[in-house]
C-alpha cells in the first residue's frame, strides 16, 4: 500500500497564517522522513481556518525544503484559471524538482461565492467549460495540439524532462468518467463525499478499459484520519476538527477551535447527532485500529494508495498521528 499526505494548511485559533504555512513545510519534511509517497496541498480562498490560496507557491517553497517526496496540488481549481498559465506553472515546478511533481485538478469553488466571482467571473459557466479547459491543459502538458491549431507551436516553457503526473480529483460519476476519458489518474475524496466511492472507482476502471487509456493511470482514496496511542486520545484530538466542521455548516467561519473552546461549546442533541454522522466518514483510533481500517478501505475500493488528511488543534498531534500511521503500516 502507498500512503500519502493531503494537507489543507489548517490554522488553529490564535495562530497566524505564517505559522500555519510554516507548519505545512514542517509536515512535508516529516512525511518525507517517515516514507510517505506524496504530499499534496489544497487550494482555498478566504476560507477561515485554511491558509493556502496558491498551492503552486507553497509547492515551490516545500520543494526547496525536501528532497524525495512527491509534491502536488490537491487540487488546482481549473475553473478559475487559463490552462496555459497552469501548464507553465507546473512545467516550471517539474523543471525545478525533476520527477517529483503531481498536478491534481479539481472544479470546486474553493471558497465563498464572492471569491469565485472575484477569481473567475461567472464561475458556473467556467465549470460547464471544464472538460474543454481540461483538454486544452492536457494538450499543453503533452504537446499534442493538432497541426492546424492556433497553439500548435506554443510551448508551455520551460518543458521539463519528466512531466508532472496528472490527476483529476472528484466525488462524482461525472468526474470519474472524465478522468478516464482524459487519460488521467483519479483521486476520490472519501472524506468529503457521501457518494458510493466503490461504484465511482469501478466506473473509472470500466471506462478506462473501454477507452483503452494509458497503463500508468492510477487511483487513490483520500480519507480523514486521526491516530493516537489510545482510542480515547484520538477521539479527544478529533474533537477540534469536528466542532470546526459543525460551525462551518452553521455559517460560522472560524479557525480550528482549541480544546478549551471545544469543552465550553453548548452542543445540542442535533449537534451530537451530526457529529456522529461526520465520524462515520472518518477513521479515528489507535494505530492497530487505524491500520486495519485503512487496509479495509484499500480492499473495498480496490486501490493501491490512500491519502491521509489529518486536522488537529496541535501541530504536534498531527505529526504524531502521521508517525503512528507510518509505523503501523510499515511504509
């Protein structure tokens, strides 16, 4: 099993954005030392609690502080951008850090409606154009424009010796089919979806085989995990993330709450029920429990890789969680 890291650059209550971004660099270094396959960082805009609006900039900084671990965007939100600029940016990263760069593409807005409008104007129209924009991006990255195309002689320079690995991130049948159609690897966001991921990955593989796409296309499943020495400790560590998500659903945008804020929060019966639902999509437990559930997920989804997203209030708890998982899985 390959095991990777999905980071959202979380900001805890009382922490600055600079501190959260420094934490991201430290986590990537930690993951490299532990033997994780990839480190991906997500894109969010004016999103309290998450500090990274520009994965490409963070990847450049993290690349300078690491040597081996693959680095990627999870994801670049293509509706907001012109394909040529994205191709140039990731070709530059792949030139700086040879054979280490992944380009994950997503279509979510990554923030409030006002942020989406500020970035791309009519966001919904850009989403409708996503298949065309994605096809154009892949032509730039693969240098496959037809001879009569306007961009046939245009390079997304610098052109790296080893191109970025291409991934489409999604949680729907539409995204699974699009990934297969475009010859891209597919990453399913288990931690952020109520959909039947097993059926989506089966659709992806079926379409991939039907279209006879390239053999190097792969799948991974992204899952929220909190691991500690004991189950009770893991449950306690997960409380900050769960309250943060609950507050988001209530329209309260805040940083990751502290344990003292968690202990003082007046949970209603409905709140408790909603948190119980959230926990069904998470893996929370001691190393042996986490190990067994991760192996169970890879068998369920028939995938070769899991990507772990861990959010806790204390950075030390996050680092320890990834360490315990690495040791339990012997990666």
